[in-house]
C-alpha cells in the first residue's frame, strides 16, 4: 500500500531541486505566497506573475510582475523552469497559456504544474457547491477561492491537450499522482476522506483517482 502523499510537499521537493542551482524560474499565479512553504538556501532566481495585488507581498518572489499572463513580455529562451501551483484549474484556455509560455522556455527546460485531479470526488463537489460551502469545508476564506474550469485536470486528456499546444505531440510528459486526505471542519467528511485515501493508495491501478497531479513537460 502506498503512503498518504501530500502533493504540495512533493511539488516543493521537486522545485527545491531546481532552486539549488543558479537557474531562472518563472512562477505563474504566484499570489501572496501565503500557502507556499519557505524556500531558503537557494541559488535560483524567481520571477512571479499574478494579476492579484497580493503578489507585492510575496516573500518568495525576486522579480514581481503584476498582470495577466497574456500581457507579459519576456525574452525567448529565458527561463530554465516555468512552474505553477494550483493555477491551471482556473484557466478557461490552458492551451493558450501553454502557447504563451512556450517561447520563454530554454531548450531542455521544463514546465512543472501542480493542479487538482478532476476525477477526484472533491473536485466534482467543487463544481456543484458555491464558494461559501467550499470555504466551510476546506477552512479557506472565500477570498482565496476562485472560479475553476477544470479544463486541464483529467489525467487521461492532459497529454492530448499538451500535444495540441506549441509543445507538440512529441514533448515528453510525466504525471505524478498524489493523494492526501482532505482536512475539514466536518467530521463525516474527514472520515470519508481518510477511507477514500486508503482505497486509492492501495494499488497503482487506482492512482488516476488521487487528488493531486504534478505534471512535468520537457521542452525537447
């Protein structure tokens, strides 16, 4: 049986490996950094993009670029890594986003995306429940809950979507499936979530129904 793996922790471990080197990193949807663990002892330099004014107080970003992704102007072949943490589920057109960032990535560079799995039960509920209920279940404020489209969140469709972008069908893609049970103020939801996590972590065949997806795209 696989252990309960926090997708946020797994993502940060991968990112830490990059930060140990003198690289240029672009973080999409960087936000305030409130939910991001400290990134210390690093050599890498991080640019952050976000239209939210809270970007200005993000302590993890070296160069803050406030605005929408499609408004950004970076030189071609500039970044070693372009990453995002829980942003792609909020994009109405994820292929357009991939096309935007593609020229900015160096040959051999990578895209690292942490997002949710639309096949997981919680995200099905998220489509049905208003923000106030989602806030009560997760303990997050409504200010930190944004509209979600889930157009880049089905693990069976993601490789095809990437193939439709400028990265092309031959771009190497790796998807890591992680599961961590949902912490909630509702006891019944906590119990159900723990049982669900045990089941989907019990064998690799059920990995497609785990909560978190970490997607790595290589720029061939």
